[in-house]
C-alpha cells in the first residue's frame, strides 16, 4: 500500500539523517546504552518531518503553476521516487565500499546500534511492545471507522472536528495555498503539517482512522522512548524512566482527594465513583481535561512536536554534561558559565545549526512544542558552555519558523502579551502556588525538595524543564489563555523522570523507604487513574459522536467544490459537511477565534446573509465576502436568529438537495 511505503521510506530517510546527527556529535555516546530506542524515534521524527515538507512544497508549487486538481499525485511520485532512488544508490555504494574493504562493521565515528545490555534490552523490548499495544488500543478506542461511520469519543470530538476538516481538505480538496477550513478564504494561522501528513496518507490509500491513529501512535511512542532514554541518561535509572512514563499517563493532583472527601461528607461516594462520566476539577476549566492524558488523545500533533524537541534536547545534553563536570563550586562555577571565553566559544556549530533547522521545521507541526523546546534549551544555555552554539541553534529555528509564518500567515503569527497568573483565580504568588498545588499535587512544588537530592547536571536539567511552566504563567501568545496549558504539560512530561528516580531511590531503602515509595506513587497517580477511567467511560458506547463518511452531501461537495470555493454554512463542528474538507465561511466559532481569526465580524455578516429580507443587501454582502455557495438546513437558526431561505432562493439557483430534503445548497 502506498501509504505504508511512504512511512517506510520516511523512516529509512530519517535513519540517514540520524546517522548524520550522530556523526556530527562524534559517533554518539558509547556507554552501554541500547541505542535502538534512541535511533527509532529519531529516524521516524526527522524522516517524516523532511519528507512531508518536501511533498507539501512540491504539491503547492504544482498547484500554483499548473492548477492541477491532483497536486499530491505528482508530489508523492516525485518525493517517494526520489527518496527510493537516493536510498538505493546510497545502499549500493555503501555495500560496495564495505565489500571492497572486506569490512562489515562501520568505520570509527559512525553510529553503532549494538545492544549494550542484553538482559535490559529484552525487558525494554517487552515494555515498548506492551506500550505500543496500549497506544494502538486507546487511539482506536476514541477514533475509528466502522461500516462507513466515523466514531469520535465525547471527550475528543471537539478537537477532532477541525483536525478532520483540515485532513480532508488535503486528501479531498487540494488545499493549496492552505486555508483553515473552519474560517476559509483567508490565511492559515493554525499549525497544520501533521494534518497534512495524515491527509496525504489517506490520499495514498490508508483509511482515515488508520492514517490518523498510526502516525499518532508512532509519534507518541517515539516521544516516550526518548523520554525513557533521557531519564536513563539524566538520572541513571532505567526503572525510574519506566515509572516516569507511568506518571506521564496518570497525572498528579489534589483533585481526586478533594472529590472523595466532598462525597464522603455527602454520603454518595461509591455511587458517584461508579456512575460519573465527567472529568472532575475544582480549578477553572480543569473539568475540560486540561491536565490529563486526554490532551494527547485529542491533540495528536503535540506528541510529534515534543518528539522533535526531545531529539534536540538529547544532543544538547552534551553541552550541559560538559559544563556540569567543571570542578568549580557555587557562584564561581556560575560566574565561569557567563564570563569566560569557554562559556561562549562554539563547541559543535554544525550540529547546533542542523538541530535548529530541524526544530524550526516543526513550527507548523506544533508551534507550542517548538516554543517549549526552545525555552528548555534556553535554560540549558544559561548554565552551559558553548553559548554561541545555542544562539546558532535558536537563530536557525527562529529563521525557519518565521519563514513558514511569512509563507502562510498574513500579519503577525502570534499576539504576544504579558499575562501573569495563567488560570489561577488569585494571581498573586501565593495564589499561583496554591493553584499549582491543586492541579498537580506535590508534583511541581515538591521538586523544591527533590532538587536537593540531585547532582549539578540533574539540577540544571530540572530547572530548565521548568522554563515552559514559568512562561505559561507570565505570557500569552494567543487570544485564549487556556492554550498555555500545553507549556505546562510539556514541563510536566519531562519532569516525570525526577519523580520516577526518587521513587526508585526510596524503594531501595529499607521498609520505611519502600512504604514511602508506595505512598508517593499513589499520591502522584491516583487523580490521573480516575481521569483515565472517565476517558474510558465517556468515549465508550453511547458516548461517541458519529458521522456517516459516505454521505451524499459529502460526496457532492467533494465533487463540485474545491479550495477556491467558500461556503456559507451553519456553525458546524463535526458534521457530514465538515468532513468533506470544504472551506466554510464560519464553522464552529471557537476554532477560528482561538486560532486568532476575527470570528465576530463573520458571525455578524453571516447573520445578515441568512436573515435579511432585502435581496440587494444579500447579494451585495455575498459578493463582498466572496461566498460561492450557501447551504441551508431545514429549520435552521444562526446565532439564535431565524433564517430566511425564501430570500436566498429568490437570488440564487438551487444546485443540490439531499434526498430527505433536509439540506439545500445554492450557488451564488
């Protein structure tokens, strides 16, 4: 199947990019690591990143130059064919060179994938296989197709609605130059390349649910592999890395304990625990699922962005470890990290620039993950030597990010503002600390104690991992401050390794230590475990939104409209119209508003077009707003205003009516 071939070629191409990264690093770390768990995610992440950008750019160029209705056909042939040819030539030459020299091993400085610890390797293999099975199961549990019906779980469908629209805009509508389907006719402000990848895989023959879930699993498991390897490297504990991944899935918080106490007093604890289907929370919007694993189920592209950030963090740990090894102490050590030649002199500028390019290329895969990664690396740079390398990396990342923004966005890409306190109701320092205690329990504030049990390198890493969290409580880049929760989630994910390590250290002590480790793991996971129970309940049978994927309405739109058309529709979210990938004048308003679009103006104009009794006003507004089709649904209202189909029918011809007469479409 072409879609599977695409992913295989991307992985093989990424393998070569990984070879280059490790070669520039100097052959990598040879410390007994089982390097396969590092190399697999690096290969998937970098190969998919580079190959998908190549397909997108060629398809866009083909569409612009030839007005082709199938630009992906030519782009996929060019990129997949080119990648296959490049890899074939490379492998033939490599084989001939080895055969000629009578060598089977890589030259010194190359990348070794040897198994450093066989016993540990097989444990890791079992763990990652079980992790992969779990991820496949949960991804398909919340999003799958059966008998041509798309099922989306109740806790995730709100995010899937714009994502599926964007995916379908590529696989069905050739969305070049790219627009945002829920606010068509303008630029695209939302990072969309993950959705483009899925759309291209669907175009290449993978069914939508398989395309979406497959790359989601690869991205999330790849990130967790890197998180495990980082935990081993930073804390020295493999089991601590496993426990860190457990904490990644099941968040800490006071919420569950508060909930239990509240219902114990009410006398209905066992009833509500057994019957509740809503996320619990006592802080603003916590009941949205802002802090639990549901985030990674509905924001699939976040994991891919975090994978790219983790790759860059892995390599820059070389700089941190080198600086931490200096024997100076206290303020003298810190002074030397700022005011000496070694503190600024380049150590590996070639690797730094390449890593910056790769990170910058991820800006339209997930911008929050790129910013979060840069914030962590800013922390690294503050405490490391070789600061010019960090500057080169950051410059390359920013240049590539800005180039994408200039290509896709008219006007500013972000709306930067100082916003202190995030969602804390009391925005004083004590109020923020209380808020952190409520939403994360001892996880964040307890790191103050953990800090004193760490060595210098671990302290640098811990403090640096907190930088995205600090950013979330001080600044805003979007109209919706809730979006900042992703920066906190990024910090949380990387910080899990320290609590995992602490539990391992406590468990190695005598009975009191083992008891402390058990108490720790209960306190740090119980809220997240109950959240996961709610995920299962609220996405199961009877709690799913359904859309018929072979709807005649969907098919008619796909066959008769393209990305140059703009359709006036009701404010649809997940609907047979939105899964066509059509460019809507105004879909569900929150999607456009949170991405930075002026939804209020369009809502006013849509109300005017749907409700006016004046034919001239209707035709004038339709022409002014660039509407090419108007969809009317029987008995519809818009923003609680009754709609006037009779005026629309007087002005424009009816070009489609559904078999049940429910939906009618007029061409302007």
